[in-house]
C-alpha cells in the first residue's frame, strides 16, 4: 500500500507537461516552469501514474524529490504510451 507522500510524488512526477505554453507569467513564474500557478505540476496522467506504481515506483527512482528542486530533466525521461 502506498503512503500519502508516495502518491503525491507519483502524481507530480508523472504529470503531463505538454500543455501549449504561451509564456504567461504569474507571480514571477512562467507557465513553462513547473510547478507554476497556472498548471501546477501539469495535467494528471493516470496511465503514467499507474505504470510507475506497477513498476515498483520506478519513476520516483529517476526523479529528484527534493522540494523546490528543478525536476525538468527527470521528467523528460518519463514518457509512457
């Protein structure tokens, strides 16, 4: 059974980020930087989250989970079809 913090991390790490950005700024954060005030961590990707959990949380092993750390490079690796 997953703990709350693991579920939260899985949903954040697997969120889709191909959202059609236009460079909008909100409180100093652009819409293409994550997390942001417009899209949060991105669009929920339930399939990617399922695959991550099915594969023993493999997505969390690839991603940096430190609060405030840029996750962009780790998330580029995670593309589930």
